[in-house]
């Protein structure tokens, strides 16, 4: 068995575990990754030779590569994702549960000898800024070069992890193999009590990049409850604006949105010209995950982004829809399952739907098949898979916040929840207090689309946009949110937004995208005690004149409809929340019941 030199910094606990997993998986070769630029280039050369990667045209896409995955392996597999604990109560009613002993037995047989003829890569990584109190070390063992290169973008990967870990045994043990990519032999298992993740049979990012959703949210949320911090599916952004005294003022907010609600666009928001000219700027700390704790000195909630890259959806991303994301992917990026365009000079370009780039006369689509515009019109076949991805370093983002590497994090002044609702929920309102805000976040509803479910307008509940990622019982998760308030001297204000309200003609009323800056301004001003609000059934809401609509094509009727609250629709909303309340049954925290009764009494 060939192996690279074991780093001297890798401590006894890491070496013992790696040796144990090597005995199980039986690879032909072992490579301990160091995270260097030279290693990264060497792996790309190897990947191109093995057909894992295709190098893109270096003039148009410098340092960029293309990867096509197996057609049966293009998304997270929630029904094959398990929380593995001694009892089902620890996992709760919203997770798939498998007894930990049974899971180890089942997966041990799948992993036994699975890397024969393959190379096992030892990938040490850190989640979080180096030196942060929340920074977590993981070691992922994988037989996928694609995973290695993605982890190099998404985490602080390499020798830095050994320095962070020292002689400690406190690291997340991540074992991954592509297996035979058989969906019937695919399992993503989390063992929160062991700080361990085993993933078999998938190479897709959410299933295989074990530092992301698996450690970053499921394991981290469990650790956070034990250690008095929070891991949330939230973006982090900074808003810089001229304050009342003329000096620049910086406000940081966190925001949680279910899928298809504009999360990445909001994280990378570009202020309209009138705001930019006045000195308003938006910076991105993170677009997907926030780890938060209460600072002992200030009593305020602080947050870090544990990642170092963006694993974003490609279709629909253009220089118009999200200029900062588009700029971020122009170099040193991995594109997965988009259209591959052969060029006359023997190099390759890429293309995807709604990219704003010229449509090619032909390309190879995400399934490896011939694609032409004519074929697309006749059959509906896409060049790029709807869930095709880009993996880009956050350092490419022109609006990256300067404190993104600050180990002390950024102070959070507001938490924003949002959903996709055509009726009922107004453009923006503020919770009366933290407990009311938790109730709002726990009952987030978002309407499905026909493409996703075959049924339009079905409201799905997604508490804190975390439903697939809570690594333990949702009852304890909600209680943890309530308990965190007791540690804060000055807690963030909590808001709900809805960019997707429609008029009677079924058209969106609010323009969205960069114009969301206008709502964000009211939120920032509320955090600093400068903006007016009126008390309503749902919470504190702005008057029509409190939201800047100058230059927007909105009538007074449109503005009124954006903030209209129909008591009958609110009653229906309360009834539709029964889905969540019944699922929790007798485990529902009493604060949730009280908030529901208060809302009913206000009606």
C-alpha cells in the first residue's frame, strides 16, 4: 500500500482513527493532503487525465474546471439522510432516525474494502476563522478527487488544521466513499454523540462535502446546544450607511430563507444607484451558514461564517440577477452539471439557462448528450441541470466583508426571516420581542412551485429554514432558541419579510432584487431607533410613507396591498400551522403555545 508521508503535526488520535478506517476500506494508496497551491494544481492535472475534470478556456475562465456527475446523483437525498442516536427521541419527529449501533453495522459492511483499487485522500480542514472560539476541526477521508478540490475551496483545508487541533481529540471524523453510486446503497449518517459522519454512495456536494451541511449544520447544531451557541442556515451581511452625524455606520444582520426565496441574491445585494450615491454599501460575510454565540463582554449576539466559499445554484445567475455572484465565479471555480461548449481551438466554454451569455449553437448538456436550441424548444431538454452548481472562493467576491476572517465575529443587530407567499404575509414586519420572533421563525411557510411538487401554492412549514438540517430533536432546538435570550443583554430585533406578494392579476407587486435595499433601510433604522412603526395584529409594521418607494412603478393601491393584513387569512394561517404543532404534539414548547394564543387574542 503506497502512502504519502504522514504529517508530523497529525496527532495520535488522528493517526489511530485513519489507520482504523484504512483497515476497513483497504485503499491501494493513501495521500495526506497539505492544502498547498502546488498540490491543488497537481490534483487538477490528475483529475483531467482521469476524466473527472475538464479544464475550461483559460482566457475566459482562468483556473476554472468542469465536472459532470452521475445523473442519479445531482441533489441532496433527504430520505437517505439519518440522525443516528441510541433512541429516536434524540433525533425527534422531523428527522429520519436509525439506531446508532445498527447504522454502524450496516455502513461498516458497505465500507468494507470499498476503496480497493482507489486512492484514499486524508483531508484535514477547519470550519471557521482560525483562532475563533467556535472554529471546528474535521478530518474527511474520501476516495473522490472532486470532493477534495471542493473542500479546498469551501473550507480552510490543509496543514492549518493540524495547528488548530494540536494534541486534542476533539475533531469531527468524516468518512466518505463514492461506493458504486447505487441509490439503493446510499446513506448519509450523522452520529452526533460521537461527532462522526459516514457518507456512502454519493458524490453530490450536500451529501459528500461533509464540512458543509453535515458538520456545518447538523452536527454543529447539536454541538451548539451542548455548548451554548447556535448553528443556523443563515446568510450574514453588513450594511454600511451614512449615520445621522455624517460618520459611516455599520450594521450586521443574519437572515434565513427557505429555498427559492432569494437567499444568495440578498446576501450579495447591490444597492440601487440612488442609495449607492448616498454612501450605502452591502458586504457579504456569508451566504449559507452562520455560527452564533453571545459575547460575554457586550451581551450581544456575534456570528461567524464557518465556510470560505460559495456552493451556489448556477441557472438564473447572471451579471444582471446577481452581479457579485457572477463576478465570484469568473476564476478558480468548479462548475458542476452545466452545459459544456466545445470551442474551435480545442478548449471548452460553459453555458446555462438565463446566464445572460450568448446562447451556443450546440453544446454537451449535463447528461453528456447533444443539446441545441432547436432541441430545447422541441423537447424542453435543458443544457444545465436545474440544481447545477458553482463552487467559488469567497475571496473572489468584490463585496466581501473585511471582517470575514475576524475570529471575534460580527455583532448581529437583526435576524430576518422570509418566505415565498403570494398572500397573507405583508412585505415586512417586526416581532414584538425575541420570544415572538422565535415563534415567527418557527412557523415560516413557503409556497411550493409546480416544478417542485406538481401543485402550486401548497404552503410548507420550514422552521428557521432549518427543517432538513436540525441535527437533533426540534423540540429541544426551539427551547434552545428561547434559552439563548437569557444570555443576551441586548438581543437582535427580529423581522419577517415577503418579497413575493401578488396582486389580483397574479403579478408580483414588489420589484425585489436590489430594490430590497429600501426595506433593509427601514430594518436598519428600526435597529437604531430611528424609524416609525405601528402596532398591528402580526407585529410592528411601517406605514406606507415609512418605506421609500420613490422611482418605483407602484401605485398607492399596490403599496396598501403590500402591507395589507386580512384577519380571515391570518386565521387560516394559524390553522395551517397545525401541521407543525401536531407533529410536535405534547413536545411543543410552552412559549410557542403562548405566542399562538396571543396572536389569536389579538385577532
